[in-house]
C-alpha cells in the first residue's frame, strides 16, 4: 500500500513524527510537499502527478482539505482516506479576516511572532503552558518559513466547500479529531462523518488541534485502526 501524508498549514513533516512508524509499518510512505502551490487544487494535482497508481491519503487540517481535493480530482485512485483535525467546509468570513491579519503580520516581518501567537490555538487549553509542545511547534513551523506560509494561507482562503462530494466517497475513511480542538470544532468532524457512507469517527480526549503530539498513543491507535480497515 502506498500512503501519502499531507501536513497541516504551517507545518513540516515533523507534524507526523508520533505516527510515522505506525504508517510506515504498513507500506510505502510519501510526505507531500505543500510549500510551492497557492491553491488547494494545485497541491492535490501535485500529489497525483508525483504518486502514480492507487494511494491511501492521510491529511491533517489544511492537509485534510488537500486530501478531499485529491479524492474530488481522482476518486478511483484513492483506496483509503484519513481526515484529521479538519473540515469539509470553506472558511467563514470571520476566519478569512483572521487569516488576513496573520498574513499581514508575516508580511511585516513578524513570522516568529505569528508562530508563537498561534500556539495557544493549536493545543487544548490544558496544554497552553506546555513548553515541550511549544518547542515542537516552533521546530515544525520553522522549515516552512514566511513565503510558503503566505502561499498556504492564500490557498486555504480560496478553497472550495467540499461537503457536496462527501456522500460519494466510499473508500474506508477515518475521521480523527481532538475533543478540545479550538480551531475546528469536533462538530465539523461529526458532520463530515455523518455525510460519508464508509466513515468512522474517533474523538481523542485531552487533545486539541495538534492531537498527534498532544495524545500520541491515542493517535497511533486511531491511525493503526484505519490502516487495519483498508
């Protein structure tokens, strides 16, 4: 089995460090590069172009938007799908406004300040003061850098609402979400799962948006269960 893992917005492949061995033990693993395109469609096209044949796709947050777009573009090539900390909805006007403020901060030379300001939102409230998680967050965002982040922001703001395709996705699908996610509420995960005929939903307690690093053991179990279902 060939598995493509798509990182979140502003994150290097380090985002998947807690689960990479679990995935790798089941087949060939590719970590998608989302730094070069400024649309979700182009990111998906790159994945399909660089990975021949059938693929299983795991996407987190922005990576989930890309994963759904991969399915939209090539439904017959996706044998399994995992959507982590994500939604099929487009951004709300309020989210677009917030992203615009973030982009302006980075354009004005304050990338590091943006990274630190974003941290409390990507973890559960109980983990806001966790210095180890903060250090990991800084380490996974640094390789992305300001230019790629700005491209990713443009892609996310312009993305399509893909709820309409959910009922047509019939491959084994895992929806994995943190119970304490403050960026994308768990209701979004439940909405996605309810619309898909072959989806299972796992809500991980004690985790926010950064669930792989907040609750690594539970995350590994959820990913392993998905791979077993394929």
